[in-house]
């Protein structure tokens, strides 16, 4: 009885505090990862603007490599820490509250391994490593991140920082069952081709995913409200376009025709609606 009471009191303070900490950690990680990737992908006016604001330093690539490595390490270390904390909590209190909390955190999208920016950072680091940047001041490349292919030729992003944790992100779209093309990550963390995601959300490629129903569900995990905050994975797109060049070109040609058809169909429907046909 006493143990149950103590456990209840601990739950009342421990889990809300942990929830707040996790939310702050994920928010900080997403913010820094997005800023770093914007610097790497910047071009034209934005590139000049960042230069004058001092965001781009002399040894730009060296800095990006180091920051990207630190952010991925930060994410994995935090994931390990949370897992151990919850496991220890359940062991000490003879409960399953820790595992229940983990499920709750995932549904609230504050589990750091769910962040779409993690897969983008992994792809970003592989892109930099494979661009063969030469600098005597460059730090060691992050060899833990790799794009791997299974026996069927299906790709996945993998990152193994320690023996105790390994991130393995499947890059096969669960709708078309092919390698993701023009990849987008829904807020639940699952990755789909852009056109497949639009089809699943019942929106046109012209209206885009932000116009999806607020309660629209992920076709894989069935979590609701996952389309509005969908993130285009530009670094992953660059990586797959380079490493799967033949497939990418075939898919690009096929989707070009399909996109033209869908855009024409969309505007035909809009015109008919305006004319009351």
C-alpha cells in the first residue's frame, strides 16, 4: 500500500517534469538542425544574406560537418538516456508506467528519434562525406551514418553510435512499395513519396499537404493530424538522387507526366466549379 502511494506521488511530479524536459530537448534539437540545414541548402539571395549576417564562416564545410555530427550524437545520447531512465523507473517502482509514458511521448511527437530532422541530418552528413571535401582542418567524418541496401536493393538510413542504440530508417514508401521519391516526413516520423502522401491525404499536389483534413491519419501507423506539419526531406532527396540515379531518373520522367495530368485535372475541376458545371 505504501509503495503504491509513493509510486503515485512520484508519477504526479516525475512524469510531468520529464515530459517538459523532453519537449524542450526536441524543440531545441529541431531548431538547431533546421538552422544548420538551411545554411547548407541556401542559394542565391539567401546565401548572400546568411554570409553578411555572419552565419557562414570561412571554413563553412568544416563547421557544418562538426555541427551535424554533434547534433546526431546529441539526439542518440538523449534517446539512450530516456530509455534507461524509464526502464529504471519501472524496475524500482515495479510498474509499467515508464513504458506507458514512452508510448504517450511518441503519440505527442516529443520522442527525439521520431524527428524528421534526424533523418535529414543523417542524409546531410553522408552528402558532405561523399562530396570529398578536402581540408586539413576538417574533423573526422561521422562514419556511423550510412545509406545501406538490402538484398532486394531497398535502401535505408542507418546510424549506430554505440552498441546499445542503432537507428534504422526504412526508405521504402509503404504506399507504392518503392524507394521514396521526393520524400516527405509526416509528423509521426513516417516517410512517404510526396505524391503518395497527397493521395493518402486526399489532396491534390497543387493544394499540397497543408490543405489536408486536420484529423487526417498516417496510412501506416494511423496517427491523426500528421499532414499539416509534414517536412520535405531535401537532404535525403539529394542523397537518393545521387546514389539511385538510374531509378531516380526513371521515376522523375514517369512522375512528370503524372503531375502534369493531375495539375490539368485540378484546374479543369476548378474551372467547372466556377462556371457551375
